[in-house]
């Protein structure tokens, strides 16, 4: 029972340690991927803010970008905290392994010393023979003979075990040094992110103060923005109604590609993103972040911040129904997918025309920079009902 109480926890420990090693490597890869994605998004927002500062007077837009960046920065710090905890766990397990190996080396070395001492004492073969001849019976003589015969081999075997244990110990020490260096690197990055976060939070507070001082100017900007949004919504509904009406045959029945619509519907949550960027304005009704009793215009889609000149792609197979130019949105492309529609706005140029068939992932244009904002405005409609695009796109 005593042996089992010792050996079973030891087996479990080495099993956990062996599993932890590849898990840390996998976790580190995933951490680096998430970190790279968040850093890329923050970089996009940084460029938007730089352009916005020189070209745009919209403090609300600037506040939205800064707060989105703060959210990304907090996510980055959270990822660092998770990775630091992972490093700490592995450092603890590795240190325990080192302690166990040191204890094992002490035991092996002690036994080895006894073997060497016995070999030295019995270095004269005549003493061996006398010891064997003095045996009380044949069985004892055989055991003594076997002992002397195997002493040299056992000594060599014990020396080999000590060598292997020392090599493993050095490997674990090297691993421990690497883990500690990795943990320190992540901690240093976390400190830098915290400093950047504090700076961004101070910037957000300053923008809030400016907005409060210039409420009248903001209300004028909001009224202009509301007119642009309403005009866009009316135009989209008009185009969709015309598309649905044009699909009616002579007998009055609607001729819509419902097979395509069904395929589109089946891909809910799996559609590719029209561009790789950061969502800075989400679907639905929102209130002003400073004047909390003021409703912002209802958003029928999402806005995605992108690098300047980024390409914009179709999210599914379909037909380009129309390309229109709208104030505040520049060129807009409407693609029909049966009784579903995807809408791409704020394009600088288009690579398709009305009537073209497009495939999933096909480039339809490049994003424009309007008032310092390089953002794609994207919408999805089912018939005349706007949908939340983020529920349709891949997570």
C-alpha cells in the first residue's frame, strides 16, 4: 500500500507533465495567432485615426474608433494574462520535475557509490574465491558467484542511468529557462499594452469633453448623417422592390431563384467576410455614447474599418442588380441571391457592372476613404427586411 501511494501520484505527475508540453506549444501558437489578429486590427484603427485627425471633423467617428481600439487593446491584455497563467503553470510543473530528477540523481549516485566501493573492496580475485568457498551451501555459493560476476555490469548500468538522468535534468533546466524567458517577454508586452491602453482611455475622455463643449456642432453633424442614412435606406428599398417586381412573370407569379436563396440561407453563420477588417459600427438601434438620451440613426448594416485601397468581395454567388452613387457612401453595389440581397457601400471603384454574375469571394471593388474614414458599409436583406450581417458571417 505504501508503494502504491508513492508510485501512483508520480505516474500521474509525469503523465500530466508529458501532456502539458505539447499543449503549451499549441496554446502558444494559438496565442500568437490571436495576438497577431488583434494587433492587425489595432493597426488598422491607428491608421484610420491618423487619417481622421487630418481630414475629418467628426468627433463621434473618432470616439467610435478610439473606443473600438480600446476594446481590442483590452482583449490583447486578456490574451497576455491567459498566456502568462499558462506559462506559470508549466514553470511550476517543470520545476517539480527538476526537483524529482535531482532527488533521483541523489539516489542513483548513492547506490553507484556503494557499487564502486564494493568493487574496490573485491578488486583482488583471490578474495572472491575465498568468499565463495566459505559459503555454507551450494546455493549460497552460487548467489555469491552471481553477485561478483554481475557487479561490474551493474556498475556500468548504474553509471548509464546516472548519465541519462543528468541529461534529462539539463533538458528540463533548459526548458525552464525558456519558459521563464517566454513569460517575461509576455509580461513586458502586457506592460506596453497597459501603457497604450491608459493613453487611449485618456484620449477618449478628451474627445468626450470636446463633444460636450460642442453639442450644437455635433447635433448639426448628426442631422446631416441622419439624412444620408435615410436616403440610403430609401434607395436600397427602392432597388430591392424593383428587383422583386422585375422577377414577376406574365402570370403574376414571382420568378425567383429559390434554390439559390435556399443555399444562401443554409450558409448562415458561414458566409465569408466581404473584407478583412474591424467592425466599428454594428447593426441595430444605438444611442450616442456621450449624450445617452440621443438616438443615432438606425443601422441596417455594419461598418468595417479597412486598410486604404482594400479589396471588397462578394459573400455569395449572385447577380449584380445595380450600382448607385449616394451622398456620404460613394459607389454602392447591390447583389441579388434569390430573395436575399447583399449590399456593399463606400467603394472607390468597382470591377463589376449591373447584370454580371458573381461568385463567392469574387472581387467587386475597392474601398474608398471618405472624410478620413476607410470603411466598408455592408448590409444583408431578406426581401424587404434588413438582417444583422454578423449573424450571417463566419465567426
